[in-house]
């Protein structure tokens, strides 16, 4: 199995990979989905504070709790390819690489463009006021290392179609 690990800062365009996977019949697993589901199950408000708190809890003392769940689901999916999203540390990447062949794909976008996307998408777990705090939390989790050490990069400053084409080229390059 080939696992494409999608990394990037908030609003860098990681959901483009989800759209690609869905359109191409490739399984997609995201730690954020597990966090949102847990917030719903606990009856919490799906705001930025609840999401951050639950995310930290689910990561556990070693930071790998959610990744173990996402990786297990990806490996059990039965396909020859899968996407995983939400890895925030190099330790999480190494865990996945112990179980499967992985390609780390980083989505990049400038800070102000990401902020404008957060304002535009209006998700309950996004807060323009908490944008910098969220970025710093992601960096504290270790997000900078997977981004810096990625195997491939997609500079997502143009159209969704351009980013999808870049991702398609990466999947074709490694997905054989």
C-alpha cells in the first residue's frame, strides 16, 4: 500500500487532497474528522477552543493517539493507495512509515492567503481572531518538521484546478 500523507498549515489547501481522493476512489482518512466526531459525541460546541482541547486530548501523552487510529483505518481500507491527513509531527510520519510506504505531500500557502480562506469558509472551528494562536499550536505540535521535510510540495496560491493537477502528477509519480 502507498499512503500519501497530506500536511500543511491550516487553510493551506489540504482539503483539495480530500476532493482528489473522493473523485478518484481513493480512501481518505483525517485526524480532524476523528476530532470533530469526538466533539459531537461529547456534546460540545464545535468551536475553536473545543476542537483544540479535544485534539490535544486525543493525541495523548505521546502525541500519536489520533495518528494510530487514522493509520489503522488506512491500512484496513484494502486499497493500493490511501490518503492520511492531519499528521502534525515527524514522529507521526515515522510511525506511518514503519507500517507502509509513504509519500509526504505538503500544501503551502502564504499566511495572509490562509487567513482570508479561514474568513471565507466560516467553519465553526475556525476563528480569524485565533488564527495566529492556532498556527502557533500547530507549530508546537511539530507541524513545521513534516512540512519542511516533505517529499513533494504543492504551492497552493492559484486555482483549485492547478492544485489538483499538481497532486495528480504526484500520485501518478509515486502511485505505481
